């Protein structure tokens, strides 16, 4: 069965950095578009960043553009989110999503990892 597992969350001070990882198994990783979403308390889940199946194209939410970087290692079936210059507004549960590039119903989510930015 397909598993998507995030790691790397934690508590960090404003201005600090964290790197999230998401490992996927049970699927052909190179056929999947990978995304990071986040959901803050009382808010809707929002798209943070997306990377294409081959890794050549990335897109970011305006709120994180220039601070966050999404990347993938297809040999390790892993996608990363490098988060720099973290702000208190970045506090949220971060979720990894894997969606097949053709069959959109093949859509898998991880359980989420908490990121808290606080002094």
C-alpha cells in the first residue's frame, strides 16, 4: 500500500530554518507531482509549494516565495521543503501530498508534521 510520511518539524525561533522531509513508498515516485500544504489553527489548508514529477518545475505561494525551497530526490523517493527566514505566521501543520501526474484520483497524503515558530 502507499505510504507518505513527513518528518522534520519542530520548534524554531523567528528567523530560523527547518528542513522537512517526506518519504513515499508503494508508488512509482517519478510519476507523481509532489506538494507541501499547511494548515494553521482556524484556517483552511493552503498550498505552499509544488514540484513536477521530473523536478524541473516548481511553484510557490506568494507568502513563502524566496524563503522556502522545494526539491526532490527521485532515487530516495523523498521530497524536501527547506524553510528559511521562518516567521511566526509560518506556524502550522505541514502536509505532504503525492498526486499522479495523469490519474488525478491517485492522490495521497501524509499525516502531517507540526512546525512552530516562536521566541
